[in-house]
C-alpha cells in the first residue's frame, strides 16, 4: 500500500468536453489548474491522439468487459493510469495489474454503485495491489447524472481502512456535492458537466480542490 500522503487531485472528465476540439479542451483544463484529465475509454485511439498534444496525466477508466485486451494498446497510446472494473476481473485481476505496471501505467480498480465495497479488498491487499479505487457515484457511461449520496459510505469505509489510498469519485460531482465527497475521504475528484458547463471552469476546479484540501489536512496527511 502507498505510504506517502494523499493529495487533492482534480480530474475534469473529457466525456463532457467538446470532442471536436479535444486537444484545446485538454490544454484549457490544465491551464485552469486541473491535475489529471479523466478519460472514459472504449478504445485507445483517442488517447494516442490526445497524447500528441499534452503531457498531462491521462486518468483512463475502462468500461469494458475484457480490460486485459486493452492494456498493451493503452500503454502504447500514452495512458498514465489504467482503471478497470472489479465486476469483470475477479478471476484475473492479478494478471491485469501485472500487465498494467509492465507498460508503465498506474493500476486502479473501479466499482459500480451496486457492487459491495468488500469486493475490492483483495485487490488492495494482494501481493501486487492496485494503487487507486474509483467509487462510481452514478451508473457508468453517461454524463450529467445525479450524485448518489449513499456511495459515500463506501468512501468512508475505504478511507478508514486504507488512510494512504488514492480514492477517486466519479459522477455528479460539483460545487453542491463536493463537500460531502471530501468529508467522506475522497481525494481524487472527477467532474465533467460541472466544470465544462460553467462559464468559469477555473473557479470550479479551485473550489473542488479547496474543499478536498480542507478535509485532507487534519485527517489523512
């Protein structure tokens, strides 16, 4: 498990960006202070295209049934983080994690709202563990959904059990929900509509970071 202090990381979700201007949208988000760019992945071609235009950390969330088949492709494309779903990897997650690391990417595991948090424990306590857990706070695959507050129980449980773990939340995050997520212990925040849909994205990114940092300082650093 990680031994370094957890930090606030704000990751605008490119699912909400203008896909016709992906490179400029990425540059714009980084200029506004984003730490990562969150990519919901169906294939690696978008990553390869975007990597030509940015050095940003590309936080890739794979909503696929066969993540192992994508590791080599995304590694070559320039992905930074590779997060796969626990629901489709209970039998081969060790192999997936090994392959991800061998391609120079950071492994993470995601779980849908209906999946018990206990399902990710083996992936955090095994010989070759993942380095981040993504708690979905909406059903994956569609932007603009409402935040599910009950998912914060999963975040709290993870933070209490793994105080140095990067815990990411994705779905419905914005100014009205960030305080609840931050208080529960989430430190990596994926925000799509709330950032890209605001006339001042930099203000929203700063607000999200401030909320997370306030909660991290006394508890988890």
